[in-house]
C-alpha cells in the first residue's frame, strides 16, 4: 500500500501509479484487483488499517453512474477491466465489508448494486451477431480487442453472474452464468480433456481458431465461477466442471509452487518476460483456489497443499531490497531474483499466497441469507431503460438457457506476521 498514492489530496482514489504508461505503469483493472486483495487481507487478519482507503477507492471508481465505467476510463476500458472491479465489489459483499462511504454522489450505493450494474451492462452487450454469442474484449469498436472474445472477458462476466446468483439466491443470474460458460466451452476455451482455459478466439474467423495461450488469471476466474455455481445449485454438472478446471490448475505450479509459465520461464528483460499486469495474475488463481476450497469443499485436499507450499516459497522469496520486498518468482533462489522490480503485482501475489494459509480457520463468503449486509439494486447501471427492456432488446439464440427468465431480470498465527511485511514494498 505504500506504493498507492490515490488517497493523497489532489490524486484520484483507486488509481495506481503511472496509469497506462507502458512498460512501467499499471492498468486500471489492477486497482480493482489490488483492493480485492486488501479486503482479503482484512478478512484473514482482522487489521482494519486500510479499510477506509479501500472503501473510498472502490466507491470512487464506481463512477457517476455507479457502474464501474468512470469518465476517466471511457476511452480505454474493456469489459474485463470492468468485471475485475465488479468482482472486487462482490468480494466486499461476500465478506460483509463496510458499506461504501456516504457522500452525495454515492447516495444509495451498495457493493452488490455495483456488481449488478456491471452485469446489466454486459448482459446487454453480449454479441450474438458473431460467433453465436459471447462478449467482445473491448467495450466499443474503437477499443483494443474489439475483434476478440477472450476468456477473461467471458469468464469475468460469468464470474460476476455466478456470484450474484449465489449471493442473492437468484436463478436469473445463474442461468446467465451457465449460458456464457456453455458458449465458452463450445468455442474451445475450456479443454474438455485437461481443463486448460485458453486465452480467446477472434471474430475474424467466426471464432473457429483458438489462441492456446494459458494464463493463471483465466484459470482462476473460471474456477471461482464454477465453484460458485456448484455451491448455489448442487448440480452435478458444476461439480464436474469444477473438477475439470481444477485439473488444469496444475499447469501453473512448478514443484508445488505457483508460477506463470508463459512469462516467468522467459529471461528477465526479454520481450517475452512478464509484463506489468502479468506479474499480478497469480494472485487471482490463488484467491480462487482458496475460495473454491470453501464453495466446493472437496477441492480443499488438492488445493491446500499447493497453497501452503506456495506461501512458504513466497515468504522465503520476499527478502529483497529492504529485506521485505517481493520478487516475481518464488521458484528461484531469492538471491538470483532480487532485481529491483518489486511492484504492486508481485506483492499482491505474495499477500494472497501467505494469507491463504489461514483459509481453514476463517469463515467462507456469505450470502444475503447468511448475514450479508450489502443490498440488492436490480436496476443498477441500466440508465433510462429498465433491465427488462435491456434484456428484451438483446437478440437471443435458440440455445440461450436463460430463457424467459432473462425477460424478467431479478424478482427480487505464524503467518499473521508475514502478512504485514508483504504490505511494505
């Protein structure tokens, strides 16, 4: 958090340093990712030091329309970026995190409402005119990735839908999550044999050619989604899909330690080395494994040993610089990887790894019926139109499993010490 300056007078809450300045700046979505990690830190440790700053950042980036589409991001924001902030808001809701700060702009704002706003916008944006469905990476035709339908975009939307359905006990969201998951699997983004999540498809060839790049945040986002769907439904389908994706998790572990093989295996400083955002991907998978252990408890026996060994490796590696700074790689001798690059992403990764060891002794995510305090706002983010009007105008395919429900959206501690030094880059 010492690298975060958004809470200083004159700066913008929620924005990380050097936003968008390649190669050394952070991307907007990483702010949502970081504040989700800070909520996890509070859940696991009980330390409230950063709660007010976190709540302000999340609320401020909700924007004037309370939909995580703020004016400062309208030209660059992708659907996946927006989904990461929505997932952070859901983490807040599931954790009974303090409500958003009460200001004139934020009057009536809720964490669940912010996530519902993103769902409403993105469900409207599902593109059935190409490839029979799926969300495009970019939010507009002028944005980077307009011709791509990526896993992180579609599983990000599905993750939000599944977790809303679980939290609210609402079948409409669960149906939407199932629809998008089936579309993604039907188009080759989920390997039916080994559970690998592949990176995306292109509308240029009607989504017939799959990019087989694998990234841990894709795997984690899909895993958390299917685990939420199983917890909400107890449907054997989602147990099978969770087991399938869990099988693919092994690709991101070397000798029991989490790593990002597509870029960590490359020489540092080379063009193929991890970019700024890729350095933060591991924390998404680690968080998902810890959550899946709660939502789909049979996975715990597989995931807990991997989380424990990764936590030990991360804590051992975080001895760079001042003696408490974290490098990217945990599979290497720390003395060979202390290269001066100790950014927010590397510390997010290490933080989620270390606090995950406390997973067995903390309560799991809650739902609205289990003490959740964040309130539903089914009309959030829909502007002048109602969710019903938005859903009615979206072209549906014959295979749309949401069916008629879419037309009526929404009826109604040793490790504790280690946690602290990871926050001091």
